C-alpha cells in the first residue's frame, strides 16, 4: 500500500506542521452565496435538484430558482429584505420541500440565518434566540408550543412564519411563494467583501458549556462547506441531518453547487426507511453519524446488496471507531466507509480518510488548504508522537462567536490558529 505522506499530506519537521495540498476552492469564494447558488440553479434549470422522499415531489433547478426569488421578493414586501447588523433570521425546521428555497432566499438577500434544532426545548431555544435576537423566525408548526415561551424567555418578539400545518395568527411559508409578477427583475445581493460578511450562524457543539453561535461568512461557506467532500454532478445525495447540523448545511450547499440531486425527508431515521430511500432513489452519496451506521450494521434485515448504489458513504459528527469502519465494510463488501473530522468553526472536514489508505485509529489525511499542529502546555509545536492540543488553521477563518468576544479570543489566536481543545498523543498521518 502506498503512503499518502508527501502526496496528499505533508509534514514540515522544522515547524512540526502538517499541511494538505494547496488546492484552491472549486468555486469562487469572492461572491455572495446568493450569487453562487442562483447562478448554479440557473445552469441546472432542466435537472431535478431535489426529490422529497415523503411525497415524491421533484423540483428542477428552474423551479428552485423561482421559489427562491419569490420568497426573497415577498420577504422584501413584508419589510424583511434590508441588510443591517441587527437583521438576522432563524430557521428551526426539518428537511421539507420549502427548507432549501427559504435558506437560499436568505442568502440572496444577504440576511444571516441562524439554524437551530427543531427538537430543541424552550430553554435551549431561549438561550440561542436570546444570543442572536432574530427579527424573523421560520419554525415547524408543532414547534410553536416551545417557540412562543422561548421568545418570551429571551425577551424578543420576532415575526414567526410556520412550516407544516397552517396555524391561525401566524404566517405560513406557502404565503411567500405567491407570484410577484417581477421575478425576472431579481438580482441577488453583491458583497464587496464576502469573506467578512456573515451568512450562517451554526451552533457550537456545546462541549465546553452552552452552545454558542458560530459565525460563518459567505466565502467560508463556498470554499469550505460546499467543498466538504468530493461531490459530483451525477450524485444523488441523502442525509437525515437538518440545517442545525453542519452535515445538513454541507449536503444542501455541496449538492446545489455541484449540480447534484438531493433526497430529503422530514421523517426521522430508521434502518428500514434508510434502505428504502437508498434503493428507491439509487442514492450514491450517504452521510450517516456513527449511531445510525451502527444501527444499519447490526440490523438483521440488511443484506450485503442493500447499498449497491453507493459511491461514497461517510460518517462524522462524533468519534468513528475503527471497529465501526471495519464492521460496515465487512457488512457491505466492496463499499468503503470514509471518516470525516471537522468542526463548525471551520465549516470543513479538516481530515478525511481515503479508500484503502487507512490504519486503525487514524482520522485520515490533512485536507487541502488545512494546516494542523500539536502544541504543548507552553503553546510550542511538538513533533510526531508527542502529547498536546490539536490546533487547526485555514486561509479563511470564522468570524467569531456571535456577540461573544471572550469565547472567540479563547478559540482563535492572533496567528489564525483554532484551538480545538482536543488532546492527542500522535500526529502520524498517511
């Protein structure tokens, strides 16, 4: 087996820094997400870009473009189209038919959007809503029972637009899809410096206290999030992850900018549902967290042929053990379970395994544009095999934790290194 060191990952013994290939972003990060997304939808007008597994409804690039523009224009009519530091939206929704066009409309208007978990209880909702203070909230109708008291606890009174069932006294997302008559006049926002303009607020993992709002720019979403994995135009993608998860945002952006087809469902994970969706739609790219992967591997109904359509299966979100990887690959001969490790503050997989280049316990090779080092208690870089904290640096950095300079300073140092807080005793890669 050939090694990847000095081929895809490089180690500098003088600085003790690992580096990935100096590969540029596939898409130009010097533009707004609205420009990137609408530009690609316009080029895939006749292709099906989204299929709802629940209803069977197919949406072409042209229809997704039209829905995005109508939502954006109707939000402007409601007085929510003006960019300002205080104008932030929140989305607390599952993967329904209207989720992507609402997200894309926010991008097209240049309005930052905070993506939250629709299963959050009022305490967690109030914490995040109180931090971000959105002017407009999109949420599931059944979430209102937690959403309304959460807003009261946070001391905010945003306009609320619901997905799902219509509820008296609240706007509905379908109201934003009515024709405007001027759809062909819409132009997505242009940003002079997209690397410093806020696009998305993700929740941090909360491993060091309550979740914080991770601020990602338009540029980092294009250069990192959309390049999280190698997505092909011919791919059919599926993941259960909502937009709350980095993996959910990855599937939407990577799939759209690559011109691929995304399969969506509002329903929760079950092994049988996963098998049905993969087989019915011939899914080629599947993201699964470790808990779902183990459930699939251990289900007696699963056969070696269940995932015959897969080109790429990858797992992440928490520790992926060598045992899980080996078990998955034994269960599905000829298929590889790749392991991706990243974090919200980078919006990227900083390491990724690659087919046969795997050693038990490895996290894979350093990704293009990524630098990794391990430092001791005195913040000095140490050599291979030494204990210390893992630090990561990329050309584009996150914009900090929204409204929390102290936490930002603890995570991001003056040289652009992100302090992961992860302690490791080995820097062997490839």
